[in-house]
C-alpha cells in the first residue's frame, strides 16, 4: 500500500512586533496633585462646636499669636486641641489654607504636635491636633511648682534633647521649615515631662499678623528673636537656632530672658 501523501506546508506566520517602550506620562498628562484632599480628617464647624462646647471659655487652653486653642472631646472619648485662627488669618483663601494643611500634615516626629484634621467652612479656618497637654514649658518653669520640682538636671537635658531633635527635623525637612516662633510657650510638656513643639509650619500665618496683635507680645518676642531678625525682618534656620539657645538658657537657669535683658531699675 503506498504511503499517504505528505501534509501541505503550513502558511507563513506573520510576526507582529509590539513596541513595549511606551513613553512615560508627562506631568501635563497626569492628574495634578492638589490640596483639595489633605490626608487628614475634614471636620465640620458643627462637629467642632460640639466637641469644644461651642468654644466656651472653660475649654480654652491658650490665647496665642495665631488664635485661640480649645480642648475638644469626640464622642469616642478622643481628646483634641483645636486652633481657631483669628480674624486676620481666617481671611486666607480656602485653596491657600488647604495647601497649608497639606504641607503640615506631612510632619511626623515624636516631639512635634501632630495635625489630625482641619475645618474650612463658613469663613472659618481651624486646625485640629491630637491633644497632648495644657502645660507649656513656660508654665512649668515659672508657674507650676509641682512639675518644676520634677525637673531634675537629667530631665532638663532630656527636654533640651527632644526640642533640639524636633528643630533639626524641621530644618532637614524637604523643603526646610523655619519655625520663626520657637519659645517656651510653644513647647507643650506633659506629666511625664515629654514634650511637643507646636505651631510648626505656620510661619506663613505669622507673617500676616497684624501690628495690633503683635504689640501685646512684642517685648516677649524680642527676647527670643535673633538680632538679625530685628534688623532685617528675615528669618532662617540660624535665627531658629538662636531662639533655641535662649530657650535652653532659660530651661537650665530657670530665669526668663527679660531678667537679664531688661533688668529692673
């Protein structure tokens, strides 16, 4: 029996070459990153009014350079510190405020007060932080005898080291952050003598301070500001370091700067 005929040859296979080198997206093709959704909680004015008992005086922690700070308590029991910006700083646009929130929400350091939320409703501008303490380093050094009694030399050195690391973190952040108001009133101290530096990243708001607001604190501010700031009005990491040095001298000596700068007659 003759062998079967060989199968017909296969048709030629067409090769399809796919270019896998797709050019990367350009910045213009990407959705721009905006400050519309900072990675922290957006609170309503109504909820913050509820947490702070309508911002009553008994909830007031501090009346500071940028506004008033109130203690708040959420329904789950979590305590908050709510900075209600004053009328001058509340006039910044929502976009500017959200850019500010976005930038300071990235600050994460054991000795820096942590931002956890904000509110930008009905013309209000509020910053919400984790509650840490009502006491400042100024309170401890010059008012609270019980806590001052706990400030051994070792404890004072630990406070100094924690404050130094917080300031170093700000200066090495990208882009670098100059505090511009580093003083004992902006260093919170709890019962265990741990600290949190406040008002970090808020220098742009301080620049918009009105003269009337500054006048009440001018003498105290001058005690901590570097001489070149008085002359030029320009702040830098070096002026922060000067302020740090004055604070450390106060911490170690227990004396306020005006004790030596403005001796009584």
